[in-house]
C-alpha cells in the first residue's frame, strides 16, 4: 500500500475531529445566539470570540496537525489520488459531532456516507497511477484563483436570508472551493520546500507560497462562518464534496492531470459519480437527521 493512503486517512480523521470541535465552539458564540444570524455574516468579532474559546483552540491545533499530515500525503501522492481519500472526513466528522449529545446517527446517514466514500474510493481505484509531481501552469492558476474568489463572494451574498441548513451549505461550498485551492498551493509549496529547501520556497518568484497563506486564512474564516450559521451535517457535507471535486478539476486544469480515458475508466467514473450524488441526496433527506438515543428503561 502506498504510504500516502494511510497518511491521507489520518489527515482526514484529524481534520474531521477539528471540524467537530470548532463547530461546537462556534455554537457557543455570541453570533450563534443572535436573532438575526440568518441575515448577518460572521465577522472579525466572531473570530475574536472563537480565539478566546479553549475548545476552538484545541480544534485549531488539531486542524494544523491534519494540515501538515495532508501536506506530506500530497508530496508522496498526486492531487487526484489524495483528495478523494479526504472525503472520509464525513465518516469521522458526523459521528464525532454528536459526541456528548443525546443524539445518534440515523441509519440513512450511515448509508449515505458509505455511498459517498465508496464512490470516491472507486474514482481513486479506476485511475491509472498518476504523476506525483506534474508541472504547474501558473497562468491557469491565476485564472482559477480569480474565478474561485468571485464564485465564493456570490455564494456568501446569496446566502443571506436563507435557513440555517441552506446558509451552512452555501458557506460550506465557498469554504470547500478555497480548501481545494489551498490544497493545490500546498502541494506545490511542499514539493518546492522538500526538494529545494525553505529558502527556495519563500523567494519572490514563488508567489504561490504567499498565495497559500492568504487562501488558507480565507478558507479558515469561511469554514468558521459555516460552522456558526448552520448545522455540522450541512457544513461538512458541502465542504467534503466540494473540496475533492474542485481539487480534481484544478488538478486537470492547472497541474495537467490526465482526464479519464478508456471505456472502463469512464464507466468507473460515472458509477462513482452516481454513488456520490446519491449519497449527498440521502444526506439531504429528513430521514438522515440525527435521532434521539434510546434511553434505558
């Protein structure tokens, strides 16, 4: 088994644990208690509240550990191989989000998560071994950054006035787009650092190292906003579907990852898409909502 696979799964577990901790901390914030939080956008004051919350800080440190583990996995494997594995965050995050509550996962939600994970595992399995360090097209990367910034701004704007689940989904998609972009930049920066040393990475010519800082900070802020405006299920699902999907598209457009070819590969990709879409549909159903735990008589 390639080493990037267990590293990616460990990163997924750490990031899922971070999501559960940070969402719980966001639920205790002053913004979550506001009567107009379906219209307002969490701002700098909300982030300051979170920084003062010990539970959020533990979540942030866990997130940092997951981020570094994911960076190593991306160095050892290709973007299109590592990112599908990261969707297993769903398998970890949704149950972890119910720890300490009187709720349990619904059977429909388990089936939905299984379908999504199986679909992305199939997507990973049907591909040929992809190049680990493909060349980066910097002009296309700039265009991708502009497009993602514009799309995220639209998503945040149209979220105003929607219900908690709808707002969390739109913020989650926006955060997922930035997470995908940060993963692309993270891989390039990690490759440069491990191959050429830290000094080579932070030179002015490698501007993507600085872009990584800005994109990562933006994804962090959008993620915290998503946790604050709605339920964990909607947020994590939106993030974890958008992230690998957008990362794969960026890999094809920016890193030159080969698109699927051959009838067998295309069929596998089609089946994986059906499984993922079906899983997302199941998660959106009322039957997938957490259930009260049965009390002992």
